C-alpha cells in the first residue's frame, strides 16, 4: 500500500457545499482551499462524502537531532544547545510549549539522534535515536543508507500512537543546531537551484559565516551527483529530517493531514513528495519563514502558506500558530448556513 | 573455449530464470536490518508489518535493483554483440571511446552558460558518447573496414584523445566541479530515479528486440565476412547497425550510471561455454547473467563499507581487469 492520490469524485460536491454558503464565491480565500482539502482527506478516510470536517487530537511532534556540520561554526550556537533545548521542551519552557498550551495541542519531543542522550524517562520524550548526531557531511556521507531507512521506519513509529488516538492533524516541528545547512543542501541537490539561493542566514549568522556556509555546502554537493531522495537524505540529511520524512509518509497513508512548519520541515516534506508524490495532497503549509530558501521551496511545491509573520525559530511554532485557522476553516464548513438554509436570495 | 554440452538448453533456461528470480527477490532484503529478508518475504506474500516498509521496498529499493538489472543487462548484451560482430573476444563497448566521450560531455556541462541549462549531465554525457562513436565509425568507413581490429584501435585512440581533453579541462577548472565529474565517472546506481528507468528501459528493450531480430544474420557473420556475404548478408550495413545499437545502449546507461566498466567484456565470456556461440542464445544468456551480476555488485557496493558507498565502477573494473588478464593468458 503506497500513498494513494485523493479521490477527486467528492471534489465537486465539496466545492458546491462551500459555494452554497452565505458568502460571495471564493470570498474566504485560502480558508476555502483548506476546508476543501480537509474534507477531501476525511472523505477519503471514511470512503464516503463527509458532512463535517473534524479536527481531533491535533498533535505536535518535535524531532530533535544534531548535525556534524555544526563543528564548522555555521550556526549561532554550539551543538550542546540542541540537548539543552530538548530539556527545555520537556520542562515546558520553550516557545512551542506556550503555543501548544494556548491552542490546546498535544506535544511530544522525539530524540532522533542528539549527541548526548538523555537518560531519564519523561512522558513527553520519545527516544528513537539513529546515532549521536550525523557525520559532518562536507567530506563524507551524513549517515548510512541503513540509518536513512531506519529513520523512515522510526518516523512511522512516532505517528502510530497518534493514529490509535484518532488524531486528524499532525503538526511537525524540529530542533537541531546546524539543520538549516542540511535543509539548504537537500533543497539545492533536489532542485538544481544554485547553493546561493538555497542558503540563508538561519537563526541569524554573520555575512562571513554565510559565505563559509555556502562554500561548505557546495563542497558537500560536489561529493555526489544524484537527485534520488534517499541518496540526498543519506548524503546531506539529518536524523530529524529522515524521521520527519517517515512521519509525513506514514500520516498520509492513513489520511492524516500534515501541517508543515518552516524551512526544515518543508524540506522533509519535499523529500517525502519525491519518494511518494501523492503525499503532496495531505500537506498544508503553515507559514512562510524569513529563510530565503523556504520561499524558493514553497514555490517548488506550489504551496500557499497561511501566515507570514517573519518567524525564523523552528520548533513547529509557525504550524502551532496556524492551527486556529484550520479550526476556523472546519467551523465555517460545518456550521455556516447555506443560501437555502438562511433564505437569502441573490 | 570449450563447450559444455552436459547442460540442455531447457535446464539452462530454467537455471537462468531461477537466478533472475532469486537475485531480484534476495537483493531487496539488503538495507536496514529491521527490514531484512524475512520482512521482505512477509511484504511480498501478505501485508507488511509496518506500512512504511511498502515505501522503502517499492519506492526506494526496487527502483535501484531494477536499474542495476537493466543496466547490467544492457551492458552485457552490448558486449556480446560487439564481440560477435567484430569476432574479437576482447571487444567491449567501453573500448570504443564511449565512456571517454561521455566523460568529456559531462565535464563540459560545468562550463555551459545558465541559458543552456537544459543540457543536463546525463544528456551531455549521452551526446559525448555518441560523438565518440561517430568519430570511430567515420575513421572505419573511410578506410573501408580493412580490418575489424581497427575498430578497437580507433576506439582506444579516441578514448585517449577525449580523456586528455577532459583531464585538461578538469585540471584548469575548480575543485568542486572536478569532484562532481570524477565521482560520476566512477559509476553509481544512486541516480536510480524514475527518469533514469524511463530512459534506460525502453532503449535496452528496443535494442534487445532489434538485436534478436538480426541474430540469424549476425550468426552468419561469425563465420567470416565472405561467408556472410555469400549468404546474402550486407555485412557493412549490419555491422554499422549493430555498432549503433551498442553505442545507444552503452551511451544511455553510461549517461545515468557513469562508468561501469568491463561488465560487457567479461559476462559474455562467462556465459559462452554454457549457452553456446549463437547470437540469440548468447544475448539472452549474457543479458540475464549481466543483470544479476550488476545487482549483486551493487549490493556489495552498498553494504561492504560501513557508512560509505563504494562506487560500483570501482568494483566492476577491479574484477573485470583481473578477469581480462586471466583471459589473455589463455589466448
């Protein structure tokens, strides 16, 4: 069973229902697209046209891992910060924790391979380590083909519990010092866009660091010559990216919509679409990040992001902030009166 | 070379079919330990333990195994055709200047202005390979095919010419692009995406059919040019046609997989004692064995070194050269 394309036989009925609401046709803009997409996904799941779109158990999974390339000094912070932030997530002190509380979202952080493991057990921490950080991908493969495959499998594992909890929206976030380098390299390798266009300032590096980052990524990309998503993932990817690719594919297989956060999660989404093209139907893009590569990537996926707030944090914050818009889209689809119901004639 | 008549053709066909099936199914089981042979078997016979295994199996492992099989098939039949058409046991599409031509094409892509970006590396490599073949054929047609050995000699000369131009450009160029071309030249099945299969499969398929249709005429060529002529075969046309088929086969495979040397040289020699000399038999025999061979070489390339993938061309060339030397000793 691979990811199947959305059954478009319901499309006309869903669009008709939206157009019959008491509003000018198309006047709710992107919310209409979202409502239509969610209705299609949920109709697919039930095997028949659904009357109501439900948003149940929306859950945030933040994947954390370390990157060998951060040894080169291309980030504002050292690798140790990844682990410190994971502890911060566990203690409920990070930005994403606040947004989860304000929007009533379930939250889990996944150790996909930070350098130093966390030994204690916590209810919000899932340990699916692929190693102690990736290799520095400038001169060698970031990970082995086995680790990449295992990453996909772990990604599915993380989604399993959500499936049994009847979750309908998966929200992905990430934490990993150095992972914008990885994301830029993946984007450039998959799309043939020049490295300069794919590399940005990350969470805020200097011009000198930026030039160095571009050079290192060019060097890494000259090591291999492939557009194959698994090869690209293995060569320049990250453990958290690998697991997110698996999570996205696994969610799409069981008709769960995926709310995609910023640049790094979008890169995982791009990889997932290259592996299973039908995954694209299940993706909703939450926001457009400040990172220049993200804008390029969104264009490549023909995505219309919901928000543009100048965010460049990661952690899934943009996606968590966009969730109320999905709830609003569901609510107008379910409850708004049609012209017939309201007796309005135009 | 001695013929082994103890195998009937039926048992050979059975053996080859078995080899192909075993190769294709077993090679799928190499990768992450969690998805090994037992789990692959479960996926094939029932449903997968985890739905992500479907993706790993069908979208990731299968295309690569298929590409390896088809590339090996194509290279081996190109080698078998060349050996039969030149009646030279050392003929190999790679001695024909094809790889050097492809390498030059690949190198030149680094210097194209952005407006010519549609000349991607595979396309440029393909054109370079065809250009090399064109030069070799021109030389031979000019001297009226006085000796078929000239084909190999001209091929070697063209190889050296193109390699030297490539080396010069790489020497002058920047290190990153040099890396890119060198890694490509070492050969890999890592480009195993849908586009690669989409281009390679039809070419290999059509070339195989055409070669099989020509097999009776090619058989007559095995005797000698004169005998073939007396049997009503137009030798020059047949030879050029066959060489063009070999060129197209090799060029398209080299374009996507880089330099995978010596498969075309050694596989026909390995199968000849078992299946016989006639073209149709050796084509199918060499193709199937070549395909299986490359699949297994790729398994070794993927798994031998922990964390690194060995370029597949390195392994085939190393094995091929030793084989070549042993072959020379007997001749």
